[in-house]
């Protein structure tokens, strides 16, 4: 897998006010597979865990009954992550294999992702895992158009957990969430798979397979058609029959995100790169891009490149046309 996969994954657990993050996190930490987990809680957000786990968000690191750690985020996230790592290396706290950051209900998960992927100290030891968003089937769905924080949490998620389904009306919220974020995995919060949420991500074998299956299904079942939502949000999938030049794609994507990063909310894709026998996975949140992942083989006979976009006030046509132009120019120069 390479060095990046060996870094400590940081998973972000987010969700709007009252969505049920506390219940979800407590349930996750009861799993034997997640005993070596460190939890960071916002100091000035909601007190995310009940008194059995943490008494006050301003307290220092606590060792939980299940072997996990729980700490308060004091000041910059970089400082908290550095302190956590140094205390682990000095043997002051048990060794942890992953970190979960529980955000406040009004938090934007993108700055956290940016810290993990862009800060030199953090990226030397940590990597970004999954962004998990808890969605209240009763209140959050109705408030998506009124609260931009809630919508952002849904659009940038890798996993969407629907809570309070038993209290919702007859309309199934899964269809709406799938249109909003076609590349996210959607689950019922009452039937959690802790390993899928926090032990597996794009850089583990099981997590990679899940991601590829989800992205491929999204491209085949609906994301290929443009879906327009409130406030100019659109999701669509681009497909390309001919292999893509990797250098040209890299330059194109860098320029796109540098200029329109605030509008490209999410980009995920599986690329047929010229000269390679297996596909490359790309994954980005706004102007932040994960390191590309190389698969060992194609998952099926379809060799097309597929890129899933979630954008705000950006149409499909210019994005598609610009990538085709970059790729054509690269092929012309190589000829």
C-alpha cells in the first residue's frame, strides 16, 4: 500500500445540531475493533460525549473504560494532534491506531480535512480517513436548504448515517441524500458497521473495495445524469472512453481547484491512465486532494474513466470541455 496507508488515520464525525453524533460515537467505541481509538472533542462546541465518557470538555485526556482515549481540542487542531502524538511516544497514554474528531453541530468539516492534508507536521504522522456525517431524518433533511452548514456536512461526506428513521414520515430520505451526494455510502445509524466507518477507508483493502463499488454504482445509476439542488448545487458524472494523460490531468485538476476550489465541493473518480494496466483513484474535497491510489486491477470490464462531481454554481459542460482539451493537447504533443 505504501507509506501513506501506514499513517494514523483521522476520521471526522460530523452532523448538524441534535443529529445524534453522541449516540453514534458511543456505539462505535463499544466495538472491540475500535478499542485503540483516540477521540478529540470540540471544547466550545457541544459536549459530544455523556458523563460516562467525558465529564467536561475542558478536562485533560481521559482513559475510557473500553481502552480508548478522549481529549478536548484546545486551540489549534494541529497543537492537539501534536500533543497527542508526543504523549503516545513518551508512553504517557496508550498507543492508538486511529483518531476520531467529533465536530460541533455547526462545524464545516473542510478546514479539518485541510489541516490533515496540508499541515506539514500533521501530514508527516497522520492522514485523512473518512468524513462521516450523521443526518437527522426528521429535522436535518428539512433544514438542508436553510442551514448551509448542514448541507456542507452532507455534500462532503464519505459516509452518511441516517438517524431517527423510526420517527420520520413515509418519505425515504435515502433517495434525497443519494441525489445530493451520489458517491457517499448511506446507512441506517441504528445498524452500524463500526469497521466500515472507522477501521476501513480508501487506504485499506476493504475500504478501497467499498469505495470503488460505491463510485462505480453512482456513475452507473444516476450520477451520470445531472441532478440540480438548492442554492446552485449540482452533482454529475463525467465518463471518458479514451485513456487520460496523467500529467495533463494533474495540471488540469490543479488549475481547476486553484481557481474554483470553493465551488468544487467534492470530486471522486476512477481513471484509466495512459500507460497503466490498472486504474487510479482520485478523491478531493474542495481544493484539498488525497494522494492518488493505484488499484492492482480493474474491478470489472468497463475501462472508462469516471469522475463524479458535486459543485456549486458550476456547470458540467465547461468542466468536461476543459479536461478534454487538456488531454487532447497532451496527446497531440506526444504524437
